[in-house]
């Protein structure tokens, strides 16, 4: 065996066999998990796949998916589900529907916002109809609304809360501004909109108005739609404000919201028991918000709170300014359905590679989410060609289209809760592509074991708008690209943070009219990717990752990455803790467990390389090794969970419970850091050391079993 001197992995080897002459292409690549004999066959499979990708198909699917607005629970969304099922069935997949009855709304109900004093003026709540965009006149488009708003009719004075973050509300209190009984107006950004509502309600506000400020997207950032791709004065960001300490249906925490008319009965909470918002919440455009902000008369805001409208922003509106905010948003049990297609594995059918993207949208959903949906439909057809030619995957490939994500990552969370035990035993990885082809700028976030796969497969795909590979375009002038850490806001949450399935989220981003009525096919073909080349490009990258995992004898996890990443994450955590507790010296037990893990993963890497090079592993041995590999990530699943919500069980990663979007790596520690608390640091040293030691022991046991 020849050791690679310049590899990041200290134990990565090229395998040399007498009489085995690999091509230069094969020998230059990382074929983690493959025997020499299977490398060449897989290389041919991947080459065939790359050629089979039908680039125009992506455009065809995207155009069909975005013909109508299709909010979760509506007839139009059911039509989208049927279309997807038909495409996947024609591709040769077995298609299953997973229905749930969710407590939610399918529309904004009745609502209005108006100035009452110093003069009466109703404020616009819907995007303007544009001659340039035929989709903007669709009669089924709705006014702006926020799912899971409370209902109410309030007339009150106004307080401006900047972005409505936890820190912003604390700052208001420090400045002596009382929001109790007032209507708060806050701009979108910096945190999940649901936390703006949560903090407003905590501080006693009577209602909340949210808007996109032109400083964040609008005329200060470039040409406005339809001339450009920034928000115009009527564009409104819709979105859910569901903010609970668990994911999914608000009435069935930890349990799937199975159909009310189904065979299995599920205990549901009364809606009054769920911590749903009670105050009315509405989104506005900055053209409408200007009518409020331009009439405020209180003290000027701190300089960093100043937005892009042509006024001095004020903390309060003054006694003369009153606003009426009215929302009547009925909620009921609504049927939603996930649509899951399966290519059954030829050798290891009970090992699952799962790909997913939601399909419900706030309106047409061209970038978010259906650029990802269209890509996955095209991918199902391309893999279907391989299957029909007798070259089906060894592991099962599941392509899932989730419902009701926009209401609070609901469909995927219910599926994870329903199949929790199966996923724990069978799921190799979950790959998420929410809005996965919404521009030309490639990027990805991933759990440690999949990061190498993300990079290696990007090297094999051509970037269509340069002479570079996707990888080289991605890394720019850096030695290697940055792969992010998974946060909140999409369907990987349940897989990664609740049951411990290695996950990634990736694709290409770019211009977006996020959650507005203007996120249409016209917007996409005008500003996002006029030549429609990125859909096929992302499909190629996604397909290569999927096939590489599906056909390897041994699951190609990058196990050594655990120790490397953990070292860096704990070093950052210690630095943050020292910022408010200078005497803190670190986590002794954790340091010892990471050192053991590092040593054991090197032993495992050598054992795996030797086992693969010999080509002598039996099918039973391969299954046993893969079963143990799947169990590795579960070391971070702690049944006690987080103090801010026991549904979040991963000690490794979580959604930030104060922003809703940001990634919290080592969330147990991040929560203490956010509170500037040292009370539980010893507990967390023990809990993290136990988890890492469990992982290290699993790694050693596996290494010893194959040496």
C-alpha cells in the first residue's frame, strides 16, 4: 500500500495490486468504500449517469410545477403531488403517499392593516400586478400572511424593534421603551420570523407587523423587480411563525399526526395546550411599512438600527400615530401528504439513501422550493434509465417530496417520527435540496462524515459557465472550499437532530424574491438561470453522491472527520466561555475522549482499507460492517435532549433556539454560552465525553472486528 503524503487524511491509501492496473483517472480519486474490482464498474456507471442527464428536462419539470400557486393543503398542491408521483412511477420507482392530518391554515383568512390617526389610510397587503410578469395577475394569489398567527383586532401605538431579535428587545428595555400593549414593527432578517413574534409576545406587545426593509432587499441593493431582482415596494415575504420547542404538527409532539380516519389512533393535544401565538401577526411590503415609519415621531433609533427608507427611524410612533391590525385566521385539521419514491436496492435493500425537498410553496415557488423539486424529478428519471438497463443501485434510493414544510418543517418531521426506528437502523444519509437550484453560486453544509463526499463529487462535474469543475468554481482562490454546518429552517432537521442520520443540504443559490408572489417561472427564467444549465449540473453532482453511496461495498463515510471537526468546535466553545468566565480551563474529559477517538478512527481507516484491498469480505461481513457504520452517528443522540427542547436530541448539532436558522454546533454548550452560565459546564463535559467515548468505542469495536 502506498501512503498519500499530501492527503488531509493521515491514513488514506492507494491500493496497489499485482496485475491490477487502474487508470490514472481512477487512481487520482478517493474511492472510499470500494474494492478495486468494483471501482472500475462504478466508474463506468458514473460516466453513463453523467451522460444520461437530460438538461432540458429540468426546465420542463420546473415550468409544470410552478403553473399555479400551491400552498400546503390546497387542491393545487394535490395536483403537484400527483404530477410528481406520475413522473416517478414512469421512471420505475415504487411510489408511496404518507398522509397526515395537521392542525393548520391553508390561507390567511381575513386581515387588514390601516393607519387610524393622524389620518385614515388602509395599507396595501398584496403585490402589484406587473405587465412584465403574467404570473402576477393570477387570481388565486393571496395577500401576505403568516401561518400560525394569532387572531385579533387591535388599534394601538407603534414601537420599532429593528430586526426583532432577542438582543433588540433587550435593547429596547434598556432604553426604557415599553412595548406592552403596542404594535411592534420589525424588519425581516437576522432570525426566524417566528422568534420575532415570540419575543414581541413575551414583552407584552398587542400585535406584530414585519416587513422587508430596502436596506436588506430593495432599491438600496440594486434594480427592483421587474427591472431587477430586488424587492420592489409591494413585495411581501410570507412565512410561518410557528415557534415551538419541537418540530412538526403542533398537536402531536414526538408522535406522527396520522390521519384522523386511519386505523391507528394518535393522542392529540387540545390547541389551547400548544404554545401557539395569540397576538395577530402580518407581513407588509416596505411600501406599506413606509406609511407607518414615515409618521413616527419618537426618539431616533441607534444608528445601527437605521433602515433604508428615506426617514429618520424612530423608536416610537408617538401618541398621535395609531395603527389598526386585524387578523382572523381560522385553523383546522388539514390533510397533507409526503410523496416518496423508491428504487429498491439489488443487494442491500434495507440500507437507504434518502434525498428530499419539500414541494409546497407560498405562491408559485420557482426558486423556493421547486427548483429543488424539479431537480429531484429529473434525477429520478436519470437513475431510472440506469435501473431499466439492468444497472440498479445496490442500496435503496428514496426520493422524497415533503408537504407543509413552509408551515413549520411539518411533513418531513412527521415522517421521521413515524419511521423513527426504521430510520435509525436503515438510513445511511439524508440529502436535502430545498430551493436547490435557485442560482449559480454553489455551496453546501454537511455533517462531518459526508463532507469528503460533497467535495469529491463536485470535482467530477463541469461548471457550465466557466471552464472549471464545479469544485474549482466553488473554492475560488481558496485551497479548498468551505463546507458549512447544518442549521435550521428545512427538512434535514428531523433526520439529523432528532434521530441522528448523517445529512447534508446543498445546491446553487442566487437572486431570490423569497416567499413573495413574484417567485415565479418568469422571475426564474429572467434572473436566476436564463440558460437553464444549473438544474442538470446540480443533478449530476447529486446523482454522483447518491450512486457513490448506493454502490460502495462499505458505506463511504469519512469517519476520521469526526475528531478533526470536534477539536475545532470545542476550541471555539472554550474561547467563547472564557469571554465571560476567564478562569475556565477547558473540558478535560472531552479532550481525552477526542484523543481516543482520533486514534481509533485511524485504526478503523487502516482496517477498512485492508479489508477492501483483500476483496475477501463476505456479504454477511459487509452487512455487519455497514450496520455498525450506520450506528456511529447515533452516539450523539441523547434521549434527555436539550434543555430548550428535548425533541432536539443531537448533542452535535441543533437549530439555534433564539434565531431559528443559525447552526448550533455543540448545542448543549451553545445554550449555556448564550445564557452566560457556568452552572452546567461540568455536566456537559460529562455528557459530551460520554457521547464521544461511545463513538470511539464503536469505532474501535468495528476496527477490531475486521482486522
